[in-house]
C-alpha cells in the first residue's frame, strides 16, 4: 500500500530515504540540479536545506511503501504580495524501481489539493525537455508554456533545454 503524507518539520528518520531518492534520480539521468555521482554528504546537505525551508515557503510530501520513502515532491509557495496566488512545483521524484504504480500522480494530487486549499490558483514547474516527466505532467492536465535552450546540464554534463508547464487550479 502506498501512503502519501506531508512532512512539516525536519524528520531525521526520513533523511536516509530522501537521500537515496535523490541519488537514484540523478544516477538515473534526471536533471534536477546535481551532477553524477551524488555523494551521500551532498544529498544530506540538500535535504537539510529543504528541511530548513519548511518553516518558510517550502512544502514537502513523501510517498511511502511500508514506511520506506519511494517518492517525493516539493512546492515553493510564492510569498510576494503580488504572487500569493501561485506556487512552483519542484523535484518530483519516484524511485526507478517503483515507477508505473501511479505514485507520481498521487503526489501531484496531494500537492494540487493542498495548493487549492491554500488559495493558490496557479502552479508552475520546469522539467527537462523530452524527459518522461513531461508525459506525466501532460496526463495530469498541465499545459506547456514554452522552452529555453541550453538551460541546464544533465547529470553527465551535457546541456539540454527545459520546458515550462503551468496548471490553473479551480477553487
């Protein structure tokens, strides 16, 4: 059984699973801000930073199977006066061995429900152009907004474009 829950404060017990999740994504070729290989210390620093941001505008959800972290997603809620209606979806991860079970959709559903409940009416994200993630977002009703060439590098250092997507949420 897959359970999705929001992490609201630092959870040291979840750190190992979150680090494994990040390493699996990068080592599987996902362009999520890191070059391969990702050292455990690097992953721990990253998640420590995410935990620190939870008290501000960051939100974090995990998907678990039998208490083991198998997926996660983040939401950065805009705190600017003129942007309180929007938020940015970030770093949707699902362990490669667990893909195809609807985990990404479950995480997106949780984020969208939360954002709607908080009065957010617009979500945005960017993802590597041509990545499998694009199909996940399209299936869930996200709309393509455009792309930028040579935006970031893949984990092995090659430049690639990024695609922007958005989703309007109805209250």
